[in-house]
């Protein structure tokens, strides 16, 4: 009886924890089991991050079947590149919101947490309004500046105008999810992304190809569908912000500018934005270096490996987000030791996940690559890239948690400097030296990635143990 009952009890316990995490119950993460806290936050955060990149993939899939598919695919790709600016701002401001909201929740002051969240939304509106107007006015010029032909730019102008005009929705989707994560309600953040993506998947074929009385908008339909999908996700977020049933009880009065609070949020957000821009630009440089030393096949192989890497890393990033919430709330509750233990526990789980991914990548590289391309020359480069880059996966997993721990504490400058030195003063020069001077070509770039990421993780761990992040006031 005990032998058969024990596995059943374990299974029911696991099922109960999963249900609890997806339900979105608001719990006190400053007490109780650290392991349970990490798991309850990590499950919805991992599922949320799995949906982050789906919008562009869905658009690319449907517009790839249009008559002028080359123009359409180019427009979607170039617009996504421009929207990286919005993503950088959104992630930076959401990191600041998560840190401040988590700290106030840890201090058992949900009113101050709610006010901080509203001030972050005020900042987002102010910045994004300017970008939206410029994007609508100069849509064609932006596409031309990004390298599109005159014909492609004219074809894609309505698409980029709608996407840039709706950039406030992108900003709010990221930001409000950051507010909910800070409050410990990761399930609402997850559900908003799922709702937005389901709406986009339904609307894309209808608005692109037409259905019944709905005309076919072609490429423009993809922009309309994506913007409406995101808007539905934001509507869901706003409902839960203002319905008064959650820990954060918001009123419109909280939108009145509080310049001290705004100044504090900007102080945290500015380096966080810079942190993301530094990392993004370094990857662009590496892609260019692979293209110049490996040609079209090398570049295609590298991009294939990058898609696979991002597929595996996004859930790990979601898991590491749990550290940001736990650090912020426990520092707010003056539970410094618990904050550190939560980070180390999250590191342990991310190492287990990334070690599994590393084995899959090393042993199944050919199968994984074949899913994306059947070109044998591209496959050669892609398989090499997948295997070499995978050698650093365990360190990537540790590094992600540590960076999110710093950000969750409000210490956004430390990971910014680590990224700048690690990527721009070490990874890029090393990649250039190996690829150009040692004539290793793309392999030099592949090698530089895990070497640099390992160095960044070691530096982050040393700085984490020094503990300056424990004393940051937000």
C-alpha cells in the first residue's frame, strides 16, 4: 500500500503546486519554503517568456505566404529591429517597476507599491507617445534607413506605421507584467501574454487573407492583428489592476505625477535600458562578423543556432525572473539572508534545466538544425555553432539568475557595467581576434560566445558574494 501510495502522493503534490502557481494566488514570499516560492513564481514566468517571441513568428509565418512575400518578410523583420528600441525601454522600465513594487510589497506597503506602478506607467506614456508619433510620420523613411528598397519601403509603410503607432501597447504589456511580477502575481502576467497571442493567432489569417465580410488587408492585416491582440492582453491587465480584488488596489488618483518617485524610477530604469541595449548591439556585431567571415552559409548557420539558443534560453530567463521578485520582496522585509538563499536556490534549478538543454544540444545538434534548414552547407555551420555555444549553457543559466537578482534589488548599474566590460571589452575583441587574426572565421565567433559568457558569470558571482546589492535603497 505504501509503495503504490507514495508515487501517487508525490504526483498529487506536484499537480497541486502547478495548479496553485497557474491560479495566481497572492502569497507572502518573505516567509515559508524558499523552494516552494521559487517554483510557484517560476512556472508562470517560464510560460510567460515562452510567449514573448511568438508575435513576430506568427506574423512571419502568415505573411510568408503572401504574393509579395519577400517585401512582407523584409518589412516584418526590419520593423522588429526598430521595435528593439521599444523593447529596450519597456524592459528597462519594467525592471525598475518590478524592483520598486517588490520592495514595497516586502515592506507590507501595497499602497506605495500601487503608486509606484502607476508612476512607471506615467513615464511609459510620456516616452512612448513621442516615439509613436515619430514612427507614424516617418514610417517610410525608417524602412529606407534600415536598408529596404524604395518599393519594399512603400509596400511596408502602412505596416510599420500601425506597429509604431501602437508601440504604447507593447510598452504597457511589458511594464504592467513587470508590476504584477513585483507584486508576486506572475500568473496574471502569464495569462495576459497567452490571451494576446491567442487573439493574434486567430486574427492574423482573418485580417491578412480576409474571411466572409472581412476584407483581405494583406501585410497591413498582420500589423492590425498584432496590435489588436496586444491591446486585448493590455485590457486584461488593466482589468486586474483596477478591479480592486488583488493586492495592488489602483485608483486613477495614483496617476498624478510624483516627481520624487518618477526620479527614483528613472534612476533605476536608465541603466537597465542601457544594459539591454549593450547586449543587443553586441549580438548584432557578432552576426555581422560571422557574415563577413563565413558568407551567406555561415551567416544562415549562425542565425539558425541563435534561434535554437533563444528557444532554450527564454524559459531559463523566465525562471531567473523569480529571483528578481524574491530578492526585492525579501529585502523589503529586511530578510537579507533569505533573499540570498532564494537566489542560490533559483541558480540550482536553472543549472539543472540548462544542463539538460546542454546535453540535448550536444547529442541532438543535427536533428535540431535539420528542423530549421535542409541546406547541407548551412547545416555544417549550424551544428558547429549549436555544439560550441551549448558548452556555456550552464554558465548562461547561472549568469541570468545573478543579473536578475541585481536588477530585483534595484542595483541595475552592476549588471550594466558587467555587460559593457564582458560584451564590448572582452567578447567582441576576442571574437574579432579569433575570427580575423587567427583565421578561424565563424568558429572564432562561436568560441568567443561561451568563453565570454563564462567570464561574465564568474564576475557576476564575485560581485554577488561581495553583497553591495543588499544595501541598495529604492
